C-alpha cells in the first residue's frame, strides 16, 4: 500500500496524472458527439452477452437430460440451444457490422475535423514539425482516438456486465466454485503495477519511432531525383537500415515484455482452469452438482477469466488513447489563424473589386521566433496595373515579405492594409481573411498530380475550357500544351513530373491567373524561364485589362526596366531604386 501511494505521488509530481486527465477531457469533447452510437454498440454487446449466458444455461440442461440427472424434453432443449447459438452468431455479426460502420463514420468525421484545424493552425508554428510527423499524427493518432471513443466506454460496460452476470450465475449454483474461477484476479492486480509503469513510456516511444520512420520514407521518396543525382543511394539505404535496426530493437523490447506477461498470465490461466476442473470433478463425485452444472461452471469460469483480462486490457488502451490525444493536442492547440474578418473582407471585395486593390505596408518590423531579425522599419506599396519588384540577395527577406503580405507570418509592429485602388481611406487590415484577394506562385514546383485541367480547376472549380486556355496563353504555356496529344487533359505527374521546370512554372502562373485574384504574388516564379519568355509573361499580365496588382521577387534584374517600381531589400529595409541604380544592376548582371 505504501509503495502504491509513493507511485501515485511520483506521477503527481511529474504531472502525469494531470496531463492524462486533461487529455481525457479533450477526448470527451469528441466522445459526447457520438453518444447515440456508443449506446447502440453497448446494447448490442450486452445483448450478445445475454444470449451467450442463456446458451450456457441451456447447454447445462441438455447435458443433464442426456446424463439422466433430470427429465425434460431433449429435442426442444436441443432446438433451443441451436436457436440461441444461431442468435449469438447473428448478434455477433450485427454488432461487428454496426461497429465497423460507426467506426468508419466516426473516424472520417474526426479526421476531417482535425485536418481542418491543422490547416488553420499558425503556419510558423507548424513548421516546427516534419510533414511525416504531421501525417502520422493525423492518420494513426486520429484513428486511435476514433476507435477508442467508440469502444472504450461501451467495452467497459459490456465486460463489466459480462463479468457480473457470469459471477451471479456461478454464485447462485455453487458459491465455492466462484473462488476458483477468480483465482487469477489478485495476480492480474499484482501484475498491473509494473506493467503500467512501462506501458506509457513504450507507447510514447512507439508513436515517436513510427513518425520518424514515416517521415524518412516520405522525404526519401519525394526526393528520389536528388538522391540519384548526388549518388546518395548507398547513404540512404544505410540510413534506412540504421532506422530499421533501431525500430526492430524497440519492437523486440516490447515483445519481450509482452511474452513475459503472456507466459505468466497463461500459467495463471492454466492454474485457474485445472483448479476449476479438479473442483468440478470433486463436486460431481460428491453428488453436490450435476454434470451439466459442472459443464456450465467450466464455461463460465472461462467467461469470468476472459472478462477480467478484457477489463485489464482497457488500461493500456486508455494509456494509448491519452498519448494519441496528447500528440494531437500538441498540434491543434497551437495558435490558430483569425478568420473573424471574413464577412468584412467579402463586403469590401464586392464593393470595390472593379477598382482593383492595392496594398501598403509601413514601418514593418519582423523577427522570426528563432531570433533572426529580418525587417526593421521597412515599407512597401503596390497598386492596380503595377508590377512591383523585390530584389536582393538570397536570404535577405524577399520570400518573408510575401509571407507577411499573405499573413502567413505576423509582423511585431507596423501598419499594413489592403486598399481600394490607391484610395487609402477605403481599406481593410491584412489578415488571413484577405488571402482570398491573392494568387500566389511560390518558389519550386507546385503542380499536383492529375490533369492540367484539374490543376487549373483546383483554384476555380467552375472554370470553362476556354477560360483555362486563355490563362495558359497569358502565361505563355499554351504553345506547348496545345502540342500535347491530350491538350489540357494531359496528365501531370507528382511534383510536376512530365514537364520541364520552366513549363511547370508557366502552368503554375496560368493557374494563378485563372483565379482572377486582384493581387498576384510571384516568388521567383519565372526563374526557370529564359529572359524573353519571362518578359513576355510579365507584359501579358500588365496588358491584361483586369485591374491586377503584381508583386514579383527576383534575383535577375533583366526585367526590372518593365516594372513600375523596384524595391531593394537592404539593411532590413525596402529601398526604392531609381533608374540609374536599375540600369547599373542590369549592366552588372
């Protein structure tokens, strides 16, 4: 008793119990949504237990009739036994089907909810996690939660009912038999203490290792081209072997503990079973009970033992649930983006869309959470029918500025808003809600697997084929798409496979133009194009009658003379370059 109190105090000091309670409450917020499903599952389980119990009683009567210990109708009793056996099968199958149906439904709904929460989580916070880890948490941990919600409480009720009902029947017929049937309970209680101590730690290690393995595989398969190009096949093969060795060692350690537990529990099970057999034979030999009663006792002793073991198995299940909840809480309880301005932005857009939208950022100060100071008193503005360029060496903050414009990052100070045309009196503050006013083409290949048309319609589902072709022409992509056998129905492989980097960039620009957003952001989006094509794309954007504001980041000054304004990021500020500086940059490039 003293040792148990010390263990509880230790958990309290470590905050483990408080953490598990908090995680349990988090699971409850989902569980209460599905109380009807839980009641249905519980009722089916209890019905199955009742049918099984009645079958045991009928089999007792049947054995007694056959052995002559009581009179009765053999055929009717035999028919009843068959009937209840069939009923048991039907209830079991119905319960299994209902459980599968409800589990799939709950799993889908919970995953959908968590997926949506992850998508609106603060972007900078999410970058602390590997994408493989995020997928593992969303997939495996969410499935564990959905399964646990449906099963844990109902199974607790079902197993408890099964245990109490079987014990009641045993006590009714022969109380002494119950003592032998329950021999294993003290041992199970004794085993629970060391098992609980290691169970949570093992589950946490397993979850972390699975995420690590998934992350490695996902990253490796996504970068096969790079691995081949650098001749890193042997390196990655050895790295995988190292991870597999670590994983195998962890799994074997868990297996050894499981084997030891299983062996000890099996030995106890044998002791209980043979004790029951011996005591049953003695009671029959003493004419205290009949053969049928002994048969029933042996059957119910198995039910009692399995019920106790099933109840004990709920403990590791609960620990696994709280660990999964904790891993998901780490993600969904991070700061979330504020979309409270959606209605205001929608109203603003409808009222002033025909004028186009500009943006203004003044006295901007931003430092990453890592401590990297990027901007100090930086200012920038851009308006409809303008192409505004951001230039500067890599790592100076061009991409960071676009992320600030998109409210993926939040400046520590400064003022920033979207305005109608160039009228700053008609404005709305920049926020996640204003992203609907932007189209963004980031660095790298951003095409998805599917057809060209499907990629285009990702941003505008109701786009006609004519609108898609027009956007492709503006982006100088129609000249090669038109030559493809299937045209806009041609397949794009994962990460833009099947197209050159320049072609993929033009397709990405076409997709952004198709959306007809008032403000277009191009982050090194023309870096893979030749100078002539790059200039043509930008001119097409400017000659388009749509009142679009365009901001481009580039390290190539060859197109700067067609830009309305050029900002150079220097000393953490945005400085407007004059024509002399622009010409000098173009000559020196």
